[in-house]
C-alpha cells in the first residue's frame, strides 16, 4: 500500500507560493500595459491629447504673435518675454488634455469592475495592492510620455509662426524646459488621481463626474463663494488644479509647496482606494 507525503506541496502550489501573489511585479506591469492598450478608449484619449495640444498650440502661436509686445488691456508697448510666450503656446492645449486623461484614469480601473475583469485580476493577485500600484505606474509612465510628445510637438509647431515676429527661444532654455516638464508632471498626476477616484467609486459615470467636478467645477464654485465669504479665498490655492497651476507659475506659494499640495490630493485618493480595495469584495 502506497503512502502519500502530505508535507510536500505539488509543483503548481510550490510555484504559486514562491511567487507570492502568483505574478511578479514585472509581470503585473506587463499585464497592466496590455490591459491599458487593449482599451479603445486609450488610443482615442491619448490621440486627443496630442491633437488638442498641437492644434491649440498652432492657434495660440498665431494669437500670441499678433499681440506680442503690447499690453492686451491698454495696447501700450511692453517688453516681450520670449520664453513665456513659447510656454503658453506649448502648454495651452494641456488644459483640455487634463480633462481627457482624467477620464482615461477613471476608465482604466472602473472598466474592470463593469466587465468583471477585476475578479480575475484579484484572483491572480490576492494581495490586491500590487495590482493597484502596477496600474498607477503604467498609467503615469504612458501619460508622461504622451505629455512630452504633446508639449515638444506644440513647441515645434509654434516655432515657425513665432519666428516670423522675431520671437525665438530654445527648448532647452531653463525658463522654457522647466515649465513644460511641470505641466507634463501635473498631467500625469491628474491621471493617477483619477485612478484612485475610479477605484473608490467603481463606476465609470460616477468616477468621471467626481473627477471632473474636482478638476473643473470645484475651483469655480469655491471662487464664487470666496466673493461672499472672505475666508473661503484662503482655500483656493489648496484646490487640486489651482495648486497644479502654482507648480508651474508660482503666485501665492512656492513651486515645491504647490507640488506638496498636489501630492496630498493624490495620496489621499490612492490611500482611500487602497484601503477600500483591501476591505471590499470585488
């Protein structure tokens, strides 16, 4: 009569146990990349970001070249800040891009809940949180890449038109490069923030409404209240999009302080998402 050694796990069980979650983190990153690019919305949203940036960059270069050197309020001559003109032309399209990547950030995770794919994901990653961090890293990296393509492309399309008016600047000028990178960083952080909101709400419609409300409507509403209640005005610099603007164009606070405010919003979003992901059923 043969005996079975119960102390020796099967090969499959040993492999699973050695991998911890069943997938290495590198495997999770590859998996999340595949899932992101398997969505048609990814191609559409990222394409719209680039097209909007280039199109608005061209329009802004024409508008700025026509008004450069004159005060728009009085029409009086004033010195030209070439670097600032190029930054405005190169980044104006990212205002629309911010809304687009916010939608993509929500869809990247809410789509898994609506399709039921989240159950497969959490089965493969019982610890759950590595799957969330992998999704965040992948979306952040691809959004940074698209953001760089957008601002560099917008800079290049603005060069010929602005050169006609003798307005020139180097892409690698510190006064040009740093604001461009700051705008790209904030674009990617909006996408990451939206992932957290999508994981919290677990609904595409609800997540998109929440993110766009915070990004688009909240500054307007708080600004209106600040006209009636003076102390509300002190809150405005700490709003997500206002702090993002302050990162690039410091006004009421230093750039590093604005960056910390933006990161606080992102950390709260992802922290709440991580907590609920661990506690709630798929």
